[in-house]
C-alpha cells in the first residue's frame, strides 16, 4: 500500500522519485491542486452506540475527517489544534514572493494524515570545488498526533540527493509547535530568523568534515555503533547488512564517493549513511522510505550519525 496520496515538484525528479511535475514559479493555488492539498480537515464529535440506550457522545474527543472524500483521519483530544493542508503551503507565500525561497516539492502522506512542503532557501555551499550542498526549509505536520507542526532547516547534497536535517548544539534548525498550541506562522518565521546563523555554522562544520581523514578502524567502529537495532528485551544488535552496505558506499560505491571531499573523510562516511537511509534502506516502497527518512526511524538514524561523525573531529 502506498503512503503517498499526492505529491508535486519542480525541476529534476526529487530524491524520493515521486510526484507530478510543475514548471517553476507556480502560484500557491496551483501547488495546492497539484500536490493534493486543496481540501480541509473537518471535525465532528465522537459518538458510540449501545443496544440498551442507543447513541451516545464522548465529549473529550473528536474525530477528524477529509472534506473531499469524508474519509476518517484520526480521533484526537478535544484540545487538539488542527493545522490545515493549505496552511502548510500558505506559510511559503511571502517567502517565495519576497524572500527568494523557491518551492520544490509538496505533498500528502498516509491518506491525508501527514502533509509537507519543501522550499529551497537560496543558501548553498561548495566543498573542495564541486561538491555542492543546498539549504532548504521543510514544513510538515500530522493530524493524527504522530508529528508536531515542524519547521526544519534541511540540507540536500546535489550529487546524490542525500538529505540531512540541520541540528546543531542548541537545537537550532528546527521549530516544533505541539498540537495543543495554535500554529502561528508569523511567530514561527520570527523564530526561524534566529536560526539563519545555523546554516553558516552547518556549512563550517561540513567543511571541517570534508577535510578530516578517517582511518578504516574508526570508520568501522562508528558504523557498528550507529547501525544497530534492538531485539525484544536485549541490548542493541549490530545490523551487519547495513554496515556492509554503508562500508561499500563509503569506500567508493556511493554517489559522489569519488569526490575529494568524500574519499576517506568524515564527510564521505556521513554521506554513506545518509545515502543508505534515503536510497537503499529496506522499505515497503519508496514512499515508506521517504516517510521514515524525513520523519521516522531513518531521520533518527541520520541524526545519530551526524552526532557520531562530528564527534570524530570535535
């Protein structure tokens, strides 16, 4: 079963390989239609029936459903603050019109329970000549309580489309609004203004990683610390298949692994892991892999990898 309901993108096919292609500089209204985000979340009280006394209400909760198909989405607390699909794209209207941002992909996951948009910020860095990394802003939310409304600064490496959330020492790079609070785009944008410096620090760090040589034993030890899984009631177990795959990517099979910035460096080791998560990790489908790489286990694995790789040079 596909998780992706609808997606749209501009330019080259995005890293997740999904979506309807649009020409550049389309209006927010066109994006809403093409990305399948031109519907709203409606709500109703929760009711249940008993044989003895008929229909009853359960006032502490409400059911959310789609306005277009009437399909149910989730049962949530009465206090749950809904963020509409259209609000995610509206967030970018002034950013694209006045601040040089460019929407590149947007869409709906899990039959409408989760939706997102990704825009290029215009920030970019080149490592040792030709290894370019571009900056993006991801805004995503879920109406089933599985994801707070999250504005996340993200990087994408051009040669391989590897994605990496920008998360630094004090949590800069991500702003999360829990669903018990009202989502206020203006407040989030002001907070994001504080994190602009995060791109500069991130750029400096990946430059350091691209200059840092990693010996084979250190690389192997790091992979065996990061690429683990937990079996029932046991300590973490090394995922030998994943370690073998990433080792191969790092040693030359990965996209961009032959660049001077990657050969035998901490940056190359990090990209072996991110390429594995984004493009090779076992998944039911590409859309399941995308969901995990941005929001689930894959995202957590990449975050752990970033901390471990930076630890080699910090």
